[in-house]
DNA sequence: GAGCACTGC
C-alpha cells in the first residue's frame, strides 16, 4: 500500500524523480539537493510520508530571506570550520539554519547531533517546537530541546535546541563535545556570560576537532569583531523583515525623564493615529508610579480632549504571570461607536527589550536608561545601577515599534547625546560579573591558563584574581590553582561555589537535608512579598517564620512550612509569599539533591529536638560563607571582616538584636551599604573552620581582630591544657595497659592452670 | 527602615 518512495531505506531505488535524496553526500550538499529532499514524498528522518501541513509550512519557509542565501551558506560551511551569520529579526535564521545543517551533515548517519544554543529557556523550547512542526516530526524525537529541569530528547534526536548554559554543563563531562558534529551559537550579540565562555570553548574544541562545524549567529552590525575573533571567519549577512521606524529626539536634554516619558505618552495618545505604546523604564517602583500617573492623567485627558480610553499595563519579571498576561490584551474599544479609538500603553523594564515580544506596538518611548549589573572586585560586590543604555540597546528598543507595521520611536535625549554620550555596545556580562562560579567551571572544562584565556573581551585581571582567591580559600583549588577533589564535587553543583561548599560540608555536621533546602531558597528570587497596600500584614506574616538565629533559618522555616501545607498556592497567598519562587526553590532542591546523591554525599538530618540542630546548620553555613562576615563594633556599627567596610543590617532582616558576629549572603549597594540575609555566628567557628582565611598574621587591624586574637590565645591555652591532659592520660593509660597486660598474662596463666585443673 | 534589570546551570 505504501509508496515505495516513502521508504527511506529504498531511497536508492527511487530513480531520477527522487534521486536528489539519495544524492545527499554529507558535507557536500547543494541548496537544490536539499530543496529536492524537502520536496520528496517522505521524510528522510522518519521514513513517514509528509503531511499536508508540512507542505503548507514548507511554502512559507521558502519565502524566508535566509532561504535565498542557502546555497551561499552551504558553500561557506563546506569550506570553513567557522561561519559568522548576521541576520536581523524576521530573517528566519534561528529555525532554518539548523535544518540546513541537518540536511548537510545527515547527523543521524554519523550518530552525532547538531546543537543550537539559545540564551533563554523559553526560546529553546518554543523554537524546537516550531522546527519539529516544520520537519514533520514529534517534538522530543528527531528534534528536541534540553534545558534545566527538562530534557526533551531521545536517542533519535539529531537536532537539539538547548540553552547555552546547558551545553556548557555538558562540556564539563565531555570536554570535546564529541556527541555533536556541529554547534550553532544563536543570539551571540547578546554576549551573555555563558555565550562568551562557549565561544571561547568552541575555538579550543574546534582546533582539536577538524570535523566540527561552528556557526555563530548574531543580530548586530558588529560582525567584524565576531569574524576577527573566529580566525577571520567568512560572513554571511541575511536581511530581516521588519518595518521602518522613524526616530525622534528631544531638542534639549530632559531633566526629569519620568515626567517627560508620561507627557510623551499622553501626547501620542492625543495626537497620533491608532497603535499601542511601549514605554521603557528601569524598575518595579518606577513602573507602578508611572502607571498610576498615566491612568489618572489619561482619564483627565479623555474628559477634556475627547480622547479614546487608555489601558495602562505594567510589565516586569517579578510580576505574577496572570498580571503579565495583560500585556497581550487588546486596546480598549472606543467609548462610543465611531468615537476616538482606545489605546494600550505597556510600561516595561528591559524584559520587553529581548525576552518578551508584544505584538501591535507602533510607538516606543525610550528614556535611555536601564538598571544594569556592575561588579566591583575591590569590595567583591555585584550591584544594580541605573545607567544609560548603549546605542545597540537603543536600536533594539526602537525596533520593537516596527514588528507589525511602520512605527515611531521617541528618544527622550538629544541626537547629539545619542551620538556622543551613549556607548556603542552594552558591556558584555563577563566584564560586569563576579566570576567565581565561571572560573570553577572553566577549571572543570580543563582550561588551566585563565590569564591567557582567549575571550572576545578579556576580563579584568583583578576580577580573575578575586575568583581564584575565593576558590582557593574554599578549598576548591590547591596552591597551584588546580582543582582539588573537593573542587570537582563543588563544580558539579549548579549554584554559587560558596553554597555548594556549604552543602558538601554539611555532611560533616549531619545536616545535608537542611543545607540543600537553604541553598535552594538562596538561589531563587526573594520569597517575601510586601505589597505597598498591605505592608503591615506582610510583616506580621513574615514574623511568624522568624527564627532567632537569623534569616537563613527563617528561610528554612518557610521552606519546611511550604512543604507541609495542604494547598501551597493558597497558603503562599495567605502568607504573603511568592509561590513562583517557592516552587522554583523546590525544583532546584530536587536537582541539588540528585547531584549530591551522585557525589555520594549522605543525605542526613540531625535530631530536631537536639540543642545542636541549628548550630550544626550554622556551622555548615560558615563553611561556605566565612569570607562574608561582619563584626559589630563598640560604636554600634558593623564592619565587614578584612575589608573593613561599614555596613548595616538590611531592614528586612529578622535579626533586630544585632549579634556581635554575623555572616551575610549578600552585600547590597544602594543609598547605604546593607548586608542582606544574615545569620549569627560564633567567632570560634571562624577560627576553626577557616584558619587559612582567619590567619591573624595577615589580618588588617580592627576590633574584630583583637577579639579573634583573644579567642585564639584562649584556644591555644585550652589546647595546651588539653595536650597536657592528653599526655598525662596517655601516660596513665600506658601504665594501666602495662598493668593490665601483666594481669592478663597472669589471668591467662590462671585460666590455663584452671583448665588443666578441671 | 528598604528593594529585585534580566538570564542561566
């Protein structure tokens, strides 16, 4: 019944009509041959006859700009190990290029896969879904995806979309990525930490694997930098499919960008044709404030100037998903039939710049600012700072107005400012981050010489030094900066090295279960909600979980309560807790538990009624965080140990009684210097647990040091005492033993004689 | 007495 042409194993019998399929020679295909294979009666991947839906989609795929360049692309891939591809939005590169690679390399025949990396999970999932449809296969079979918490692939998988972090993890156990015949790095222009590392890694691997093909895809005009970095790789530019966006600047600088933004939005509403507005601001509070003002003044405007109704929607990542959905709502209908049309205004953070696409945006308002991460290696602090965006980011924002039809972008700064004040590109993340975790991963990847690591933008030596120093103190690296056995174990955990050290050490204190829970809770966004209209109620709810030892134990209480309640979502709502964060903490904990089990770390708890239950957990915490300790000086202020930075307990801390020694999870740099998530520790523990760090010889002078010195002295005396006692006891024991031996001999003799007697 | 831009393993 089945057409012989539908059987891929008989492809060689197909004759001239389908010969193109059989004619596919790996690494030598032409665009015409590939198209013939796509036009065939059945899929070369599954052997099944193509569906009508497949043919419909195929028609659309052929119209994508990237398809016109297929032959050129294949020629470049055939004669080069690296190819750089620049494609604007709408070019079809993310869906099509990996498919061209599949047809060209026929990875199923070679038993290898093609990987295409994405910076974000949702992108990896949704693109894989789309490509599975385009290839007429079931998602998770021939085409799949692999992201944290979810591996949707099978032994049949030939094309795998994954997050760049996932591929990096995979490289840690398979340094040459030998399962892949080609790696496609997508969205490389975003320059995430993981993409940068992966790019460097691909250069190293490619040098050792001539058979490996690497395609780097980017959306910027900064293609020369990529070409140069990849050994002068050839470039292929694919046009996009977007609509023109007209850009307007303010004639004079705006002193108050929030006020200017609101005015502009209302002006658009009053005078521009129908079309939704996207306004970029920097943070939650600012956005909510802007929304309030816009709603109030919008109503006013409608009354006075016969404007249509206004729908104002906030958008930021911590907004509950149900609220986020509102950005997709349609603009309101006119109040009366034939009246002025309604308009939707979305007020958003950077999420709308890359992660989320909102259809129907015609007007963009760009004040030119965003909160950006910065890292200060001197104080070892990552913080968020409102700073001017780059020209590339400004272009990206403007582009959001031209996705469905021609649009307009209003920049709330002068053209001169755009040209002279803004930097060309946003600094890549690797220049703005603490590299502790990354350095450990690199060591695990077999990169020994970090200083000469071939990165597109080399990181500051001081940042590297800080990372190496941290890992050395944690015991993850030895004196020659080589990975220790402990370092190997720590690197397996997908969390900060300090947290991983805590989890691993917790085994010695009998509390790995609790350490896992705390590690998970510290790896998710803040679980405590504090809505403006219910601050007191929220504080009271939090007080129920407060633990006298500090915030870490409070988090543990929350987690335990969460795990034992009947209806988690309702319970979270009732207790002003972020359900999303807690659920995520639960999956992270499960993942960490599996990693721990794989490393043969016993999963144990101490007796809950034991007085040592909490101290043991705090000791384990100290094993990871001894470098983040502050001491309360006599003047009532905290100084961080060694760095002598003046800090204050964050007002959200449950520790109001100001213990003398505290360990903190985070150093928040805002108007003041705050330490957040804080727990009381004992100075003795510091000396015991991290003598190499608390080496008083090298310690800068301060009150804390003098106290530690006293303790050290006392310890020494106690130790000396103990040694004396021990020696005396040993002497006594020896004496006793001698005596006992004699007695034993005598007894034996006696027994023998008794035996003889009996 | 205050904040959490955004990703990711």
